[in-house]
């Protein structure tokens, strides 16, 4: 797999000014806009997201399907659970598919009370399931990291947020013994429109797989992350909008997130902005990023200043010096834990979903992500990223070269473990 060891002598440097970034104001979020005849609402905090979700749950008539990595039992999610119970008692088809390891901190009684009310509840790769199967290591290592909700026939939610209340800092999360990936700043979307059926199909496939049923292969174009209309990467001046959804996972029945990211990066002509909780690019994604810089594409990367997974931060720090020498810009978000998983290419294509740019998300876990082709939507995500940069510290090459040798060695060891983090 590719690392960042290629030459950088011929890489064009970025202009040194951050004008227009450091004075950014918070964007008006939640914000709703129309993209490809769909209503999209963008959230960055769990509070407004939960209020919107509760309203949609209470209005549901036919189905409420939830798939999530963490379903915690604090205030906001408990309100959601109570609303789910009420709907199940009314005869609505209510399902909850959660990851057993991700939700390990949630008491079993929380889920058993949902089941008692008539909610269909299933834990993905639970302890007892792992014990029964012949490949326990694979099952423990492969997690369902998706965040997907389907309500009736027109409304859905997807993105990077778990069902857990916001906390401000990693220190607060540790003090309260909350799970990692608590509800920090992230990007999550509500969609209303006909392509909600794509979310429903994805959920049905995931539900069937979790119950041990065979699922058929997706079409070849889907598995290869091929965009369905010709001219998917025309000039940025083109106006046609589109939304493409992708399941990502190992094996030949899914698309692979690495193909999606690398394809978009390879076609970049001007700029790439990446806001990522865990940034450890490998393989085709790493190669595409290096190639883009060699061709003069401006690349800005926003990561947490203090991560909830310390080894991931150490591994990312190992890359800093190599990336900065090639003209990448790196910003560490201060004060709040950045948990977003978003990328914008040339102010036109945006990727939003549950997938980080690390080996686990790219090659091992089950993920769900969307590629949205829209200038207006990209502008919203860019404004969010500009605000995150305004609350960040820019990492410089001089700082990385002052890193003590012992710390560099620790960072190297963490990078060596990147496939297991």
C-alpha cells in the first residue's frame, strides 16, 4: 500500500495566505436547500438533529428503520427511544440495528425495553454471535459503522452522527465515561424526496445481512463506484445536479469507499477540502492525494486538535511532515472534538457519510456515504469547513521538525498499527 514516501521536489506550493479563513463566522445551521429535486437539511450538532428526528418519528405512519453505530442511553436518545416505543405500540414497523461493540456502553435493559414495546432490535456482531461463528476475529474486527434512518416513503437521515448527546471536549467525554465517538461536531443530513428509496434499499440489505441472509451483488457499475450519468466530471461551470448513494464494505457485494474517494480526488482540478475525524490515507486514496498535489491542486485538511483515539492522532502526526513538505495544509480544530467525515472537490462534488479516511473505514467496516454534485450544497459544506478552520491552529513544517526523536518514534509505531486502529 502507498505511503507518503514519494518525492516532493516538483510539488507546486500553495500561496501562504489564509485570508478569508481565519475570520469566518459560524454558518447558519441547520440549513435546508434543494438539490436535484430533493430537500436536504444540513446539521452539525446533535441537538437540532434530534428535534427534527423526533418530529418525523412522531408523524410516521408506516415505518421507522434505524441503523447506527452507537445508540446511547443519555437524554436525547432516550427521548428518541420513547418515541419509537410509542410508534411500535401503534403498529408502525419500527426496527433498530445497532453495532454491538459501538454500543457496548449502553445497558442491555435499554434495548430490551425497546423489544418489549414491539420494536424489532438486532445487535450487529454481538458477543454471542461471535462465539457461535467460526471466524470470531473477523467478526470482532468488522463493525457496522453506518448511520442511516428511513421514515415512511419520503424522509431519511444519513451522515456521521451517532444517537448520543453532544459533549464539548474529549476531557468531558472521558470524565463521564462516555463511549468514544460521542456526539461532537459532525455533518449529518436529512433528505426528503424520491431517492429516499435508495436509503430504504440499503437498509433492507443491511438488515438481511445482519440476520445471516444472503444478499445479491450490486451492479458492477455500483460496485466500482461508477457515476451513472455521462460527464460525471465535467467543468465546474456545468449545472446538472445529482445525488449518488453507496454502501461500502469488504468483499464483492459492495462498492468500496476507497474507490469513491480516489475517483473524486483524481478528477480534482483546483481544490480539495477534507474535514475528517480520523485521517490515515492509504492505498489508492494516498496515491490520488499525492498525484493531485503534484498537479497543483490546493488541499486543505482539517483534523481534531485532540482526538478521542490517541493512537490515531499519533499515526496522523507521523504523516504531517511528509504532507507539509508537499504543500498540503493541515489544521487542527481546537476547543471541540471534530468528528466530521466530509470532503469537497472543486466546489462541486461533496462526500458526506459515515466513512473516515482511514484503513478501517475504507476497507474493513460497513459504511454508508453520499456523493452530492451541487455548487450550492458544496458551498454549505465549504462554509462549515471554513468555520472549523477559523477555530483551528495551522500546523507548520517548522513545528513538525521540532518534534523530539522519541515522539517521532512513537508516531511511527502508531502509523505501523494503522490497519488495526
